[in-house]
C-alpha cells in the first residue's frame, strides 16, 4: 500500500528530508515484516512521524521568532522616547505606549478604549478634526502640530505624525506623538524678543524721524533768516550807494556854484564824513 507522492515543492522537500532522516535512524525491525504492504505501511508511518516532528520543530522555531519579535516590538513600543497610539476608525484608542500615556499624564489603562479627541485642547480640536478627516491610506505619513491636555499639568505642544494602515476588517491609524513643548516655548520666547526688538526699532525710527523733522525745520528757519539778512544787507548796501550818489551830486552842485564840497567820499569805504567848511 503506497502513499501518493507529495505534489508541492515544499512537501516533496520535507518528505525527502524525512526519508534521509529515517535512513539515518534505520534499525532492524523487532518483528519480521514479510508482507510488502505491511513494510510499505510501516515505512510510510515512520516517514510521516518524522515529517510531523520536523513540522513541529519548525512551528516551535517560528513561534519563538514571533515571540521574540513581539517582545522586541513591545519593548520598542513601550520604551521609545516618543508616544505611540493606535486608533480605530472612530478615533478610539486601541493601543498606547507608556510614553503616550505619560504625555496625557494618565495610566495606560485609563487611556485605552477612550476617544483621542477629548485629550486635544478645545481650541485645537477643530483643526485636529480636519486633519483626521483628510487622512488616507495612500497618502503615507501626514503630520500636524496641536496641543494636548495633560492631566495635572498645563497643555503641552506636540507633533502628531499619522499613518493609516489596513487592520482587520477596516482601517486603523497609528500616531507618533512627539512632545515639542520646549521648542514651541523657545519659538514663542524668540517671537516675543523679535516683537520687542521691532517695537524698539519703531520707537527709535520715530525718534529719528522727529529729530530729522526738527532739523529740517531748523534748517528752513535758518535759510529763511539768512534770506532775510541777505535781503536786508542788499537793501542797506543799495541805500548806502544811493546816499553816496546823492552826496556826489551835492558836491557837484556846490562845485558848479563855486562853493566848497561839503562831503568827502571814500570809494574804498562807503562810510563818509561831513566836513564843515
């Protein structure tokens, strides 16, 4: 009675290995097996037993590898410096790492099976809801910055990176949540310093503008005063020249009448002196 040969390559390879193992283990039978069918049946049973042993060893190795991989995943999941959340389609938390629960200031058991949205600060929930609705499996990793409520503490700033994955009958979402509170505080402090510096610059600019306007006004007043002085000087010079001309005319008339000239005129100095004759 012969067993039909295995058809798949894996099954053939397994049987071949079992046959080789049986030959290595082969020992004289305790009872004489004269019947060919009986010998064939015993042989098939022995081969099948070895195949089962080999399959059992392979299953044990696979189980050990799976257990080691699960332990490694759990270690990475729980002790990573960032928080991990696994959410279902409704936004409920199915899994959370220790770091993720610490971000919320709660024990892990209090967080599991709770909706994620209430842990977002109220004024950021609308933005996070829009982010959640636009997540798609084919878009890869998406990210947004938001703020979470931390039990017993103030809100903390976080960076949320989300990946939609197929899980069982529907889709779930894996969130990587990183605390960026220190960075956001530094950014806000830098923004305050920048605003203060801008205020100082604006105040100094206004002060300089006032100084420039004052100087321009003083310059305009000085120019106006100089113009007045120039005009007055020209007027005085013109008056002096006219007086000299008049005195020349008087001297000329006196000379024509045979009288002495009453004025001595110095051409290099407009000032004149009257001479009594």
